[in-house]
C-alpha cells in the first residue's frame, strides 16, 4: 500500500481508496504529458487529499522535474495562474475547468502561453470552445482532457484536444492511457459493444 485517499465520488458516502505502489508506478509510466527527455516544470494546484495531486507531484519529481506548489488564491484565479506560468517558466500545468476562460484571456494579453507546452484539465465537463481558445493562441500547445476515478490512482483515459469539431459540444474523455484498459458495461456490469452507451 502506498497511500489511502478518501473520496465520496458520486455516492456522497466517503470511502477510503487504497492505492498500491504498483498502481502509482503504472500511472507514472503510462501517462506522460511531455515528450521523453523534457524535464517537467510543473505545478501542484490540487489538495494533497485529492488524486490529481499525485500526478502533479510525482510525474515531475520521479523523472527529475520541478514542482511549484501554488496557493489556491493563485491557482483558482485564471489570470494570476497564467501570469505565474509565464513568469516562472512552467511547461506543464493542470488547470481546473473554472479557471480556463480567465487563463485564456490572460494568455491572450501576453500573446500566448509562454513556456507552457502542455495544459492538462479534467474534473468536470467543458465545452470545446473553451479549449479552442488555447489552440488559437498556441497551435503547438498540447491540450489534454483527462478522466478517471480515484480508484484507478488518478485517471484512466485522456483526450488530446486538437480542434473543436463542435464548439458547443463537450470535450470527450478520450481513450485509455497506454497500458490501461477501459470497459463500458451495462447496469448488470456486462460488457457492451463499441459505440453503445453504458
């Protein structure tokens, strides 16, 4: 056992999720938002009691990178967070959906996201038009919408956003991380064919 994180998920009833070292190792070697050889200069915006913090901290430190631990008054304010990224040379950051639009506006004032090479978001649905603003500012920026419950350590799937196909549609949750598998099941937990909602 590496740690236990308490989560209520969609039930509202808190439960402790036991995460083993092998699960953490699998995550770190499967979900690599930056190219091999690029040292991550990342941020930690999530509370240590939230699974996102595991990816933010260990995906940097375990591969020789740096983590900037931000106070909520910076990370939850998209404008301040954007300025911090540019001023401190951050190249990979997780951004909560509520801060995305203000961050895009501030990056527009700067003429782009500066050193930011990868923007990761998740947590809640968001419209494609929100991520398109980042794409318009920086065509080379890698934009990832990650999804997954605490039970799988941090996430299980990711969608790399390249272009809005429908600005008002929600951003998909994507495909499984490398070395991961996902299953769509019915209410009796029976696997469903591709394309069938579960």
